[in-house]
């Protein structure tokens, strides 16, 4: 990795080999540029600094141009080179020496880098690669949502969220397709009825068997009509119910607007009270230093009292309206539940109609075998069969679409946070907790630390006393943070979604970690062997130099940072 004109670095490249040594100590005075390597690393991979420095502030303030950061790494058999610069702005990704397509927008280009190459977000990177004392948010201090996103990214299961979005879109398309097919079926039904009436007219002299079959057809039509009438009434009922909830989208917005207005009115009351309090406590104008007349005060008190009463009355009326609106929202939800129930009933009636249509087709085939040949009759039958075939085709197609809809609904349930992802996380939780407790034990911190499926902690001592993360001292919490970082690295390696050989510890030994904790963690780092290139940034170079195979010193000369 190399950088120039980046923060305190001047117009020359500072190069840092990230894979040459297994463990490296980085030291230097405050402001010498030690943490600049973290900012350069994060900027090269994610377009943002580790310490939260604004992008316009990254170019060196003396040279003010040609700010460049470059990093090379490998993923599997492929080699990559990332180049970013400011003034001029540039973002390039090279794979095996070839520049990737530049047509994509910068945002999409970054998405390709994170999802397809690094397979890591910025938040996951900071949990797996970097543990720092500055602007670092430990896993246990992240929100529940961010904790879950980090773990999903490490387990390579965030793809299920993308899949769920696609499935929901397919589900909506299936519903719309079914509605279109239902409309076509209704048209075919109407044509079938007309054709059957014609055939009945032409077959007046048919045998008793024919008449019997016709009777069966008639009964089926009657059943269909009854079902259609029931469906019609239910659809009318649904339409009526929908008429009652035309404001289903407006009511929540109106309620939210009234809540905002309530806060504004209450704020106005506070301002009125503040103004009155000023005149109660002051007899002299702070601006002109003149005495405030009692008559003027009385006028102000009267005016503000009237104004306050008017606003309070408005608040009262608003609260009444909010209560009524809330009740209306409950009514709307109840009506919508009723609509869902009726819609299911309509679907059941439609299935009965389809069954009757199939029975009609069977009876018509029996008639065809009995009735003598007649050109007009045969032509009508032919046309009827074509209509029935068309209707059957629609029914079959509808069945397929209903099955698709059913599968999409199942898939949507499985792809939710409570579905497949939850099962995968549940599978890995015992491994996570085992690793966390192993690393805690390696650092002489003996307790039972367990994360649940929501990534909330349960911590018990040997005496079964229960604690939380915040029950411990800063040094003890740091041990927990270190153990979590090492556990996430191991989980990522085991899952093979993120296999990163880089670990950076920024001043973790300079703050809360005591002597025993420092020694135990240094011993722990030696177990990494060739699996990680470890960089430790510290001010304790005098007592730690002999613990590392390489020592890099940052210094500041002529207002520019450099490696000595």
C-alpha cells in the first residue's frame, strides 16, 4: 500500500508492505502520522477515512493536490490494484492488470468492489480487520440492526435479503397475472353460456339421455350462476368495504401531521411562558437599560395569557381530533382484515366453478356421442369445444400462476430475517460463543459470555452472577472487544466468505489493557502464525520492540510525516 499528499504526508509516496512480516510494531510521536495508514487503507477500499475525516480534508493542506492512495492485494488466484485520488478525483480497479469497466457510476463501482471482490462492507471490515481506540465502535456498542448486518456479511447470507426483494417483486407480478386471467375466464364463461343455449335449441328432438345430460348441464350452470352471484355479492361487498377505507393511506399521514402540529403548539406555549417569565423576573430592558413600566407588564401578561389560552384550546381540539383519527385507523385495519377473509371465500367459490365447468365438459361429450350428425350442430359443438378448451387453458394457466404465487409466498417467508438466515445464524451461534469464550480464557478473563440470536449478551461468572457488557471496566470491555474481533475473524475464515490475512490494532495496548492483559494478548497473537500479518500501533515501543519481528517508526520532518 502507498500514499502521497494524504493528510500529513507530503508530495512523495509512503509505501508500506502489508504482507512481508507476520507481526510489525508501528510507533512514533503524537501527530507523526501513525494512524494515517488506517485512513489511507480505509479510503483506498471504501472511499472513506477510518477516523471520520471529511473527504475534502484528506489532501495535504500544504500541497493541496495530487492526493493519491493505492493498494494491491489478492483474492484467490486473482490479483487486484485499487487506485484512488483527489484533486483530480479518480477511482480505478484493476484485475490481473486489466482495468475494470468504467461505465458504471462511482457508487455502483464501489458496490462491485465490496460485494464481488472484498465481500465485506466498511462496518464488517472494522469488526474483522481493525480494532482501534479512535473512532472505533466495538461490536457490542453497535445497534441491533448493525450487529446483525455485520454477522450476515461475515456468514455471506446477506444475499438472501437481495433474493427476498426479487421474490416480492415476482409475487406482485403473479397476483396481477391472476387478476388478468380471471377477467379472461369471465369472458369465456359468457361465450360458453351463449353457445350452449344455441345447441340446446338445435337439439330439441334429442333422446331422453340427451335431455338428461342437458339437465345435468343446466344444474351445473345453475350452480355456477349461484356461485357467480355469490362471488358478485362478495365482490360488491369488497368494493363497498374498499369505499369505506378510501382514506386508508391518508389517515396515517394525517395522524402523523397532527402529532407534529401538537409538538409545535406545545413549543409555542413554552415560548409564551418563557416571555412571561422574563417580564416577571426583569424590571429593566436589557437592550435600552430603561425601566419596564408596570402598565406595560400588565398589558403583556394579559396579551400572553389570552394567546396561551388560545393555543391551549387549539391543543385540546387537536388531541380530540388525534383520538378520533386513531380510532379511524383502527376501524380501517379491521375492515381490511374483513376484506382478506372475503377474498379467500371468493377464491373457494371460483374453485367450485372450475369444477362445474369440467363436469359440463364431460356431459357435453356424452351428448356428442348420442346426437346425430348435423352440420350446424357440429359446428356449434366445435365452437363450444374451442371455447371450453380456451377456458380450460386459462384455468390451467391460472392454476400454474396460483402455484407460482404460493411458492413465492413460501420463499418470501423463508427469506425473511426469521427464516433461513435465522437458522444459519442459530447454527453458527454455538461456534461463535465457543470461540469468544476461548479467546477470553486465553486472556485470563474467565466468565461465560454468550450471544443470543438477537446478538444480545448474557455474561455469567463462575458464581453464576449475571453481568452486561457495560458492567465491566474499560480494560475488561477491551478484552471482550478483542475476543469478539478474533472470533469474527475465525468465523469468516471457517465460512470462507471473508479470508483476510490483515489485522491492525490501533493503540489498544496504550489505553485500558493492563500489563497482564497485554502479555496474554501478545501471546495469543503468536498463535496466528502465517495466517495473519499483524500491525500494532503503539506508544509503548520501549517495552514492546523485542516482541515484534519488525519495527516501523513514523516521524514528522518539515511538517510532513514519513517513515524513518
